[in-house]
């Protein structure tokens, strides 16, 4: 017994990873993967892919000038994001106080809607994961709060430099040189303020999604002291504003990091955090399948735009208030007005995708196997997208069935943080049901029981 322990601790000295009583022997597969990860990393070190801890405010990207991260802002944002009591400007009375940001960014659905399209105002029902939300009969389609693209996840959004599928928000990053666009549309004026994209989008988002900060919110539900704590440096005449609500929400969103996913633990040295198959899949991702050429940032997304020729949301035949005419079908081209940008969409982050089985901007795929096969075959599916716009990297990969299976499992479980509940508040100050508060959702969510 003694001998064994001695041998084990000596082994510890030679191996890279030993915890108190567990020895993770580095296999050939681990060595290949570590090498591939370092080569794929912009910094030539696999630590490039490690997401920070959610309370490590110095390490999280933020708007240092206008909205530095603080605990108080995060705390307020964590409530406002779910607060159905902000739903004070619905297009019809039936929608009053029934929706929140989280109606379309459902935590248990990987901060996506749990269905092909997000529905806030004008929706009813929730199901288990947002999948049962549908149209409220009192609303016409054009009165609903729905968009012609699938909502992006807000998980790991701290690493998104220009938000939305078209990258329309933010004055920095790829939007340098697009200043002439900001005067053309009311919601883009905000880019002139020079805030980070997230802050800008959320200021506009509160209005676009029909939410308000009123006396009722501040004194009826009790948010005033939270604004006081978070924005004590701001004059009281400007403290309780929609802008500050958006700042608090942005601070909270920046802490939503999938830092407990198996791949993250693996990167941090826990070599048995991923299964053999997940490791093989990761190796495919970072070598043969060349996924990392595009999905290269810490969130495994990037601030770049490509056309993959996937179908648009209207082509599912199941989405509300969108059509072939929808400007959002044009991707980045809709924002820049440049022909070269037509049909190109932002490279999205890849964590917790399995939590809501709707993939690409038009929700045209419903399994990750189908997504991987789409990349493997590289045959565009949307006839509206001219061939010359399609990414030249979109070429057949000739992956074996085993590689396809391994890569799929890496996406499904290797990149899944199983504990996103830690980011959800126990309740919101109004005491209302959330993320939705219509009568069907109340039943589905077990509110008032
Ligand atoms: C009705 C559904 C809906 C509601 C409600 C909603 N969103 Fe979204 N959200 C979307 C859609 C759709 C997109 C993608 C829009 C696009 O690309 O044009 C999106 C994108 C985003 C993004 C950009 C993510 C990225 O990677 O670029 C952020 C941030 C965001 N939403 C935050 C919020 C906040 C904060 C609220 C509440 C004020 C909110 N959303 C409410 C549907 C919704
Ligand atoms: C040429 C750049 C590029 C390459 C290479 C690439 N992707 Fe993507 N990926 C994108 C873009 C752009 C999108 C969004 C396309 C859209 O919805 O219109 C996307 C979307 C996805 C999605 C859907 C995510 C969501 O939220 O809907 C998954 C999953 C994905 N990619 C995985 C992969 C895998 C796995 C590989 C390697 C086999 C890969 N990608 C290679 C650019 C790329």
C-alpha cells in the first residue's frame, strides 16, 4: 500500500495533472489534443480558450469607460433581466406584465428561446423550456414582439464585440468605417454615444421589447434602492433611467459564462472531465474539420461574418411576422448596405447548444448531427443566396461517420455547462412569475402554487 502511494506521488511529479487523490494519466489522445489546442489558439497556448470565473471582474471584457463591472450592477441586472413587471408598454392590454428579456433568452434553453423563434409580447405559454409558447389570439402577427431571425444566446456574450447576427451595434470592432449608417436608422443613433455594443443594444432592447422603468417599478416593486446601490455616482435626476437599467443588465450578461462545461474543466487541467469520445470530437473540431478557423474566440464564436447558405426563418413556414421581404435575411448586408456583406451572418458562440435544438439564424436544423453533416457535405440549402457569396471555407470535409459522431458529442456534452441555474434569481422583486407571467405560463411554471 505504502509503495503504491509512493509510486503514485512520484508519478505525480512527472505527470502534468494530479489532484489530491486522483491521478489523471495523460494519454496519447490528451497530448494530441493539447497540441492541437495550442496550435489553434491565437496566443499559441490552450489557455486562450479558458473562460474567466464569473466574479473575476478584472478578467471579463467590459465597457471600462462607461460601465465598469460592479457586484451591485450585476445584482440589479440579474433581477431586471427576468422582471415581467417591466412589461409595461405592450401593444395590447392583454400583454401587460407578461414577458421579460428571458422570454426569448431562457436560461434552461441555453439562453435561447426553446423554440424556432422568440416570442415576448403577444405570446402565451411556456412548457418546460419555452417550447410551448405560442401566439395570443388577441394579437395580430404584426402586433407581436417577434423577429425574423432566431434569438442569439446571451451566454458568453462578453466576448461579442458587435451584437446581433448582423453586428449592427457598437461603434468599435468591425463597425469602424460604418459610421455613415448610424444616422439612417433611429435605433442606430445609439452607436454615436460610444458605449460598448452590449450596452448600446440593451438600451435599445428595453424599448424595442416594450419595457419601462417607472415609479411603479422603482417604488411599487422596490428597485429604487438597487439603483441607488449600483449607480450612487450618478446624479439622482438621471439615476433611475432606462440607460442605467441597460447598464445593469449588460453587467449581469457579461457574467454569464459557461465556465463549468467539461471542456472548460479539461482546459483547466482536469483531464478526466471529458470522455474519450468528447476528446476525440474536440480533436476533430481543432484539426480535420477546421471548425476553429472560424469559431476561434474564447466563446468559440467570432466577430466575423460568413454566408453558409442556410435557410431563413420564414422558410420554416412556422415563424410569425416574417417573410422573404424581411431585411434580416440579408445578414450583415442589411446593416452595411454593401453588396459584399449580403447573406453573411455573425459566427455564433457554441456553448449549451443542445439545450434548445434549433440551429442557424433561421432555425433550419434541429439536431447537432444535422449541423455537423451540413458542414461535412457543404451543400448550401438556400437558393436565394448567390454562390459567390458563400464562404470559400465551406467545402466538403470528408469526415468519417466516426468523426461526425465524435464531433457531435463534443458539441452536445463537451460544450455543455450543466449548471446554468446558478445564474437565475430565486425570485424577482415584483414577486411575479418569470420568465413569462401570462396565465398559461403561470401554470406551466408552477407559479402561485
Ligand atoms: C422577442 C424576443 C426577444 C426578447 C424579448 C429579447 N430578445 Fe434579445 N435577441 C432576440 C433576437 C431575435 C436577437 C437577434 C437579433 C438580430 O440578430 O437581429 C437577440 C439578440 C440579443 C443580443 C445579442 C447577442 C449577440 O451575440 O449578438 C443581446 C445582448 C440580447 N438579445 C439581449 C436582450 C435583452 C437584454 C433583452 C431584454 C431587454 C432581450 N434581449 C429581449 C430576441 C429577443
Ligand atoms: C467559414 C466559417 C465557419 C466555419 C469553418 C465553421 N463555421 Fe460554424 N458557423 C459559422 C457561421 C457564420 C454560422 C452562422 C450561420 C447562420 O446561421 O447563417 C455558424 C453556425 C454554427 C452553428 C450553429 C450555432 C447556432 O447558434 O445556431 C454550429 C453548431 C456550428 N456553426 C458549428 C460548426 C462546426 C462543428 C464546424 C466545423 C465542422 C463549423 N461550425 C465550421 C461559421 C463557420
